[in-house]
């Protein structure tokens, strides 16, 4: 029997497990360092945390949910949905909780995983599904250790973080910050937001789903598929803007311009919130509350560079001290550092970290030369800027099920180096002529490689992963 080890019990790990179970593979262990299923939706609990992809699309195709409360559901609903899917599909019993992987080593025939604490797990197939958003990125600001208040990253939020009546400094203006700041404005005494570059925002077409809709969805499941299809079509608009359609790009830019002009009346603030980079350099953000919140008298938007953190607050390059009681880092994740801190050793003692010194790369984002029977979920260059990443997870899970079937037949799979190199050259070449070339460092490693984003449409990725091509791999 083929033994399969999956690392991580978020959406990616659950997707892989469901597909493998459906394919008839039952000897599966999911190693999860936390105490429950959930991934980023377990870890992110900050005020206002919600999905920025519509619920009909941010769900598994095999488990459409009639009970969403609204189009963009809050994090606790998404977490409950994922946990329910894991329970109903028989995934939860496969999870070994409190099992953090320290290293994974290929011994010539199998993978041996060593856990923190010393326990080991052997497997024929290794499926890392740790995601790109599992390790918070906290900037190394001078003086940060001297701060006498509370400092927290949004991904490490706790109910004990003091908000009411406190002075809050929020570092960053990405997807987390634009949800957090409106949620705490009016409760905090004052909020100071520190911005490096202005994000592109457009109105969020959110609405509640009433009892009648939910009842109809339960009784007529086809309605949910219709809603999912319509939502998919809507994602083609930002996708077209991102991938070079000048007419659509201009339309999205105009839509964003109207929102800014309508919601921001102060000329100085308007200049600060107007992006100076192309659409796509940072994720397009859907919000109705961000700009009005920045216009509040108890909220300041600071664009001066932070030079140091003091015991009582934050000092910027213009010499101004901004006193605060709490610093919140809404600074995203170390998305380019795949599989860190797990030490992965492949054939002939090759370290994956050495293979990826110039940036992570993998054939189809799934397979790496020299690392047999290891298949990644949400690997390099499989992130999406305009649609649901769950769509990618499901495509990867179907491909992985084919790969595992081949391994079960006695055929170790190791992608040919020349195939992986040709693929990587294609992806980097396409990215080099895309919108991301005119961006700053958001998607790049220190060597200049773009290692997170997929350069094409989601449908192209699904097509390319529909069938595993055995000739892409070394002979057994």
C-alpha cells in the first residue's frame, strides 16, 4: 500500500486529501502543527477579517455551501466551512495534530519526515501543502525591541490585544489592513496608518444572503452552480486588466478613480491614496470602508518612511514621533520563502534550499528535479491575483492523484531537469513581459525572480495540469 504524507491541513492539504481518498488511496497521514484544521483561516482572527473573493467561488467545487451569510463571508464562516468539509469527506481522522515537520529526507526509496520532538514518519509520497501565506513577514524596524506597548502581526491576533481607547499604529496598507482599520475605527482613541505605496481599490459588491436565497440554494443546488459560474465570469474582468487588456485595464482604473474622487474630498489625502504603480503590483482590493475611514478625524495616513520604533511609538523620516500604545503589523507574509523552515533533502543529499538559492521553482509549481515523489500544493508560480486559489488547489490535487497512481504502480516520479528548466524559462519570460516587471519588490526575490504568481489565466493552468505526461519524468 502506498503511504502518503501531506504537510498542512489548510485548504490545499484538504483538497489533496479529498482527491486522493476519492481515487482510492487510504493510507494517508496529514501532519498539522496546530491543534485543528484551518490554515490561514484558523490563524487570522483580527477584527474585520473576511474573504476578498466571493463565497460562491471561494469554496470547493465538490462542496458548494448554501449557508453563506453574505457574498464575502467573515473568517469564522470560512473556517467552519473548511472544518465541515474535512469532517464530511473523511479527512479529519487522517490528521495528526501538533505534528510540526522539521525535516524531510529521501533515502533512495522513501521519504522520512522528522517532527519537532524527534518522532519520524515514513512515506512513499510527500505532499507539502504549507501554502504561501503561512509565515508572517514582520519588518526588521530599528528599535522594535524597545517598544513598551503591545506589538502584534495580524496573523497572530489575540482577543487580548487592547483596542478600546488606545492609540493604534498600523504598519501596512494591504488586504489585512484595509479590513482591520475600518473595523477598529471609532473604538480606538486614534489610529495612525503607515503606508509605503497606495493600493488599488475598487468598490466591494458585498451583500447579505437572506433566508429565501439560502433555502432555495439548499433545495435547488443548481442555483449554487449558476451563482458560481456567474462569479467566475466576473473575475475575468480584473483578470483581463491584469493580463494586458488595455480597454478593461482602463475601465478598472476609471472605476477606482471614481471611488477615490467620491469617497475622498481632501486633496492632500487624495494624493496619498492615489496609486503610482500599475494595477497588479499589489493585489486589487475590494472595499467600501477603507477610504472613508482614512477621512475620519481620528485616523491619520502617514507616507513618510519609518526610521525607528521608540519605546513610546514610531518615528518617521521627517523627524515626527507618532505615539501609540499598540503596533499592528499588517505586512503580509513571507510568500517567496517556500517550505521554510522545513529542511528538505532529495536525491544524493541535495538540499532544496540550495536548489532554490536564486528563488523557488517547480515544474507546473508541483515537481522539482532531484526530489522524487514530492508534489507541492500551492507551489512556486501558482498564486493568482484575480480569482480563487482554491481553483488552483483542485487542479493540483487532480494532477497529484494521477502522480500517486503512477507511484503506486511502482514508478517513482522525478521530473526531468531539462523539462523543468524549459518550463521555468517560459514562466519567467512571460512574467518579464507582464505588469509585474514595472512593480517594485512585492513579488520578487533578492535575485529579481518572480516566484509567486502565475503569468496566465486560471483556465490555462487547469488545462496544463489536466493530464500528467509521463514523458516529462525520468525513466523508472
